[in-house]
């Protein structure tokens, strides 16, 4: 029997995930409206929730640009738009990109997000990648090349035994960043945020 996602998921301190077409007022919380689909990122997985927590905690307070690597349903890009940013999602699954575009429309942020299978040029204030260890290691040069010097990097899809290899791959390129780890059950989300100077 297929497991039905809950109708509402609270992800403190900023987000509330609900099933489309039910939206409703989330009060002080940012509501993310998601439809069931084959794409990853319906809000039930621990790594999605810890990424949302990391974005809520560390995203820039003003306008920002985010790159979402392996964007799936687009939930993290949509969250960035709800926090005042714009986002570009990169996803090799074209059907997932269609799901993400529809989700952006459902959430009223279609003009603030885009989803493609190709990597964009330029650098971003925030880069998030909720994928798997081996993919994160393979994509490290491309991800680091698109992170602004004082940007926020969020890496997830990891269990505790994955962390040393990912830290060894990314850490040396981020000497002016502080590493924080979000934990939920067996899953880990790494955040590299710039250290204030002076």
C-alpha cells in the first residue's frame, strides 16, 4: 500500500508544507504548496526539511540569487523565492522540471524561479545541493565555481559516514566559511556560511 504524505508538514522556524490544492493561510509561516509527483522533494524526507531549516536560518536578509542543484520538485527554489530571493534550478530529469514549474505556479512565484537541465553562468549568493555523496563529490568543481566568494553553500543527501569525504572535498576551498551541521535521524546537511570579517 502506497504511503500517503501528510496534509501538512511544519518545518520550524519558517515553513509550512501543504498538499495542493489546499493552501490556506499559514499565518507567520511561509506556505509551500506541493502536489504528489514522482520527483524528489515533497517535504517528507529529512534532508528536504533540514535544507529548509538551513535556508531559513542563513539566507541573506535582502534580495539574493540561489542555484538549486538537483532541484527535483523545486521545493527549495520555491522556498528561496518565498524568502525574497530568485532561484535557478538545475535538474537532468525534464519531467521533474515540468513538475517544478507547475509547483512554482501553484505557489505564485513562477516569475522568481526557473528550472532547466543546463547549468547557468555566473555566481550565486546561495547554492544548495540536496543529492547524494558521490554526486556531490563529482560536482564539487562546478558547484564551487558558482558560489559567490561570500556565498552560502548548503549540501545535503548525506548520512554521517558521508560527511568526512564531502568536507575534505569542499572545505579547503572555503577557508573563510564556517561549517554547521544540521542533523535529523541518520541524515546530515552541511552548511558553509561566510565568517564576518572585522
